[in-house]
């Protein structure tokens, strides 16, 4: 199951990245591909108001982060529980599941399917590293959910293509899986057996689970320096993306301001045109570094993020200059006013 899941994810990221790369090549035979991808990716002001066929409201961005928050929480909870109960501390000796099973339940228990298995120090390290990656992903998607609810204001008339919508749903389902595909099947299996045992035996016969903060958190604090460099990169991009999103959100505080195009200033907007996309790339680069950089699945995920956001940054350039009548006004506004009325 592990190999099947990993191969599916790798094929998916490759299938998503390859067309974007091909469309970015300035070759006439690929022009149709670029046109098609541009049509799928357009949303908001750069989408023709008359071409609302196969589109959904841009407010459906909320669905991405609701799904991501739920799914990542499930994966994180199951993997963390598996790491704590079945894998053990990074400082512990290899765990013999048969002895644990006999000690706890005399042979018929939640761990019975792990009998005669041992977990090496390397496997323990990898499982706790997976917990760290999922925790960082949880921090990211919860912040994006908050921003969608309380920072951004979407115009009721803004639309996005259904293909872009489905791609977003897939991304936020597959990305957490890519961070944990090596151990999530066994972690989910462990959680399912735990739940089944609770249902069959009843609450009165189930051992009360004491929440040991040290046992749950200490292994994360003794991971390698690669993980902490990755965490630092992640937080650097995370903080700047939040600041950039706050700047963008402040430009449109009401939905009736959709007819205005505003020039953002501050933070990384003084350096690049799409700093929130750059920050997203830094965030996923941090996850890649924290993973140790040995999993091809995460490299393919990172390649998709870079290709997709680079392509989207090109669309943002189109958004800034798609109305030729205000081009000079946009340039002057960098030095004077900060809000330019769009010409209908």
C-alpha cells in the first residue's frame, strides 16, 4: 500500500508539473497548451465576466482550507498517536510489539497486528520527522483558513474555473499525504484498531489514556539540525506570507471595492511583484529541507509548487496590465496615489 500510494502521488505531481513547464517554453507548438492552462488558472478580475461557463465563485477558496484543515488534522493526530504509542521515544530501544501486546492485553488487543515487529532507531526518527512535517502543514493550513475567513474579502462576482477549483482541492488533499505517505497507512491502521477496540470493549474496559506532554513533544525537540533549519525557513516564509496577505486584505476591506485596483506597498512587495507566492515557495522549501531531502515525492511536490506559482505570478502580471488604458496611471501611482480606479 505504501508503494502504491507513493507512486500515485509522484505520478500526480509529475502530471501536474509537466504541462506547466511545457506551456512556459516559448515554442509555437505549445501555444495551445499555454492558452488552455491560462483559461483554467484565470480568476477574479482577469477572467472575462461573460465567460462564466464551468466556473464557481472565488469564495470557494474557503473549501480548500476547510478540507486541508480537517484532513491534515486527521493525519497528524493518527501519526502522532502512532509515534507515541507504537514507535516510542527517539531515545528508547527498539520496540518489540509482541512483548507490548502480551503485557497489555495478553494477546487480543489493539496492537495484535504488529506482533513480532520491531522499530529501529532510524524508523523512529523518520516517524517523528513525519509528525513534525504534518505539524508544520497544520500550522500553514490553519493560518490560510483564518485569512480566508477574516483577512480577504472576495467580490461576489469573482469567479474561478472549475478545473482550478478541483486542482486546489486535490492539492490540499495530496500535499499532507505526500509529507507522510511512508507511514500514514500504518498510522491510520493503528488508529482504526484503537477505535475498534474502544467500540468492542467499551469505555469501562479501555485503559484511560493519560496525556503525557513530555512523551508527545520531547521527541520533536531532539530531531536533527536539518529539521530545525527547515523549520526556520518555513517560519520565515510563513511570517512574510501572512504580512503580505494582510497588506492585500487591507486594500479591499469591502466587497464593493472590487472595481478598484490597488498597488500594494510594504514588506516583500518592495522587492518582488508577488511576494506571497515567493513566501509560499520558501514555506515548501522549508518543508523539503525539514524532510531531509531524501524523498522523491516531496521533491516532486516542491517542483509542482514552484511551477504552479511561477505560472500564477505571470497571471498576476497580466492582471496588473490587462487594461491598457490605465497602464501609465499604474506607473504614476507608484509615486503618488495608491489606488487606481479600473476602467470598465
